C-alpha cells in the first residue's frame, strides 16, 4: 500500500533499526490526510513517507540530521505528491517558533519525561477543531500520562487506542490550558492527597496547642475551598 512506503527501511539508530508506527496507523494517515493538508510530526521515519504519499504539506521535527537524510532519500526516489520540510533540533526548541493551523499532529519524538506533553503543549493550540492528534508509544509512562490526562480533559475525544500502543484523539473545542482545579484528571488525582496533608497539619497544630493558628488556617482553607468550588461550577 502507498501508505506503507518506507516501512521496510532502516531509518533509525545509524541505519540499523526501523522504529516505525503500526501498519494500521500508517494506513490511518493515508485515510485521514488529504492533498495539501497541513500536518506535523515529532519524530521521523516511515510516517514521514506516509504523509508525503498522502499529499500533505508536512513538517517533520527531528533532532537527527542523519535520519532526515535517510528519509529524504526515500522521498526523492518515490517522487511523492506531498511536500516535506524538516526542522532539525529538539522539539522543545523547534516547536515554539512554529506557527500556522494544523489538521493532523503525530507525537512520536522523544519519549523521556516530559517530552510527549511538551510536544502536545506546543501543537495542541494550532490543531484545528475536528483535527486529529495521534500519540504513539502510549505503553510508555510518559505517553500513558498524556493519554490519561486527555481522556478526561474537555475539548478532547478519544477515538481509539490501537493495540495498546497508539492513541488517536479528535480535538472538539478551542484549546485551553486551565489551572489544576479545572483539569479533571489532575483534580481527581490531587484533591484527596492534598486534603490528607492538610488534615495532618491541622492535627499537628492542635496537638501542640496552637489553637489560634488552627482557627486561622481553618478559616483560610474554607475560603479557598469555596473559591475552588465556584471555579469548578462556573466552568
């Protein structure tokens, strides 16, 4: 299939490995991408060829000039309809300088903490409403963390997780980067540990006979709790 051009090439680790997407995800790129669509990926490999084969105006962000040259050789040999521009450098350095709307984003670059989340942070505002976000290697904790967050975050709809490795989302609302009290996944994981910490601190104040400090702290926490409740109700 055209979408799988380059999937048997050894692009990575000095030409000894091919860390490509699952074949059905390469097919998904062929299905979703239409000629002249604006797309971007972090990472480089057979997916880059798939975007070009589908006719995209594609940006590939990779720190490896060596991998770029191997991919470029395949692109030149195949005479594909799309255009690919390479941005060489770590994605956290390159992405802040990129602008323009995108219809599909593939996050498949660095997998160390916090890189998948950083790639999402710099590309999510640019993704069209109705656009597709693909996150690969979600069996790694850094990818799983991003998926766990987005599954509960307003504005994102999980379409599928393919073979436990690749998550596909649709963006359903304008991008918003909220405070933690308005991020469901963060709030749910944080509220009880925070309450337990405060209860232990209050008990310590009472045990030391610091009743005025306890009363002041209790009043402050009640005010903060009401404010957080108001914020969540007004979302």
